[in-house]
C-alpha cells in the first residue's frame, strides 16, 4: 500500500512538473513554480516531519540564496570570456584578478555549505543530509530531462 501511495505522489509530482514547464522556462513565475515543486519533492524524499520542515526550510532557502548569489557573481564575471579569443586578449593582471576572484567565491561557497551542514545537523540526521544532496541532484536531472524533451519537441 505504501509503494502505491508513493507512486501516486511521484506521478502527481511528474504531472505538476509537466504542467509548469509548458508555461515557459525563463520567467519569474516559472522559477517560483520550480521552487515550489522542489520543496514538495525534497519534503517527500527527506520525509520531513512538521517540526523538521519548520526548522529546515528557512535555513535551506537562506542557504540557497547565498549560494545562488555567489554563483551568479562567478557567472557574471566570466560571462564575457566564454570564447577563447576573448581570454587571449585579456591582460595578465586582469586574468590574475579574475582567477583569485573565482577562488575567493568558491571558498565562500564551501564555507556556506559547511555552515549549512552545521546548522541543519542540529535537527536532521547526516543520513537525511546525504539524502538531501542526492535528492537535489535527482530533481535537477528530472527537470533537465523534462526541459530537454520540451525543447526538442518545440524545434
């Protein structure tokens, strides 16, 4: 009975995923839908009880926001250097500055991840923390597979 219930939940999640992807990928509304689906997916996968969820989600959202900001800074600094010829025209001093900036941002990401682990391990088991990482990756894979299929069918 439990496997049937779980299959129904996964099927419902897949249907929701399909529905929101059809509305467009790049607008804010779609991102909010993805975020809501991710919350539902992770809550289900981690089997968070009400108390855990109440403690977990504010920390998780704060953590994700910081990580996203660091990653966006990395992307924005390197965006103009996507092509090799742009890098070859870069002054050595500017290249050095960018390399150390990237290293600094990467360190900040690691520090943020360690802080997050220390905060959530106060109320979540390390098994659930590992499950969180695996579930995040699986959600991203499912999203990319679905998005890739949607994109191919439109071409």
